């Protein structure tokens, strides 16, 4: 599993198939190697915590930048920008939080033969 494959949102097993068709869908099966990304029902649920953690870190991390780099002293303006950063980053980060979860799980539980079998999955 290579980091560049994940950053390009490609299959972590073969590096060719695209993980996503739309923006908010969950990856189902690699069109190239046949790997079933959805290993069990609710598989991608942990991405919510990863996305939340990343969004909070980025939103809070924007505060010192706004205060000390851009010199913004208005609390209202700072909070408004932090909320805007959280919304924009949160939406952008959705697919990457799923990819991070996939990378964590595939590192702990490497792909096996039954990850390529249908087992009733579509
Ligand atoms: Zn693949």
C-alpha cells in the first residue's frame, strides 16, 4: 500500500481502480482488481471520527494563523473565518477520511482472498 495511491484516491491494492464515483459515496469494489473495499456492513463508519478530528484540528489551527500572521484581532471575524474553514475543509476531507480509515484497516488487516469474493456483496 503506497501513500501516493491513497492521495490520488486509487485502489490501495492495485493502484489502478478509482475509489470513488461521486463525492459522498462509499467505495464498493475496485473495477480493476475486484477488491471489495466495503469489507463488512458499516465498514466506513470510523471515517466520521477521523473527519471530525481532522476538521477540528484544522479549524483550531487556523486561529494562530489568523491572529499572528494576518493580525486579525476581531473575535467575530476570527470565529467566522474558523467556521468557514471548518465547513470547507470538512467537506473536502470526507473522501480522504475514508481513505485514511481504509489505510489504517488494511495495515492492521491486510487483504485476504475473501476480500475478492462476493459473499453476497454487490
Ligand atoms: Zn484494485
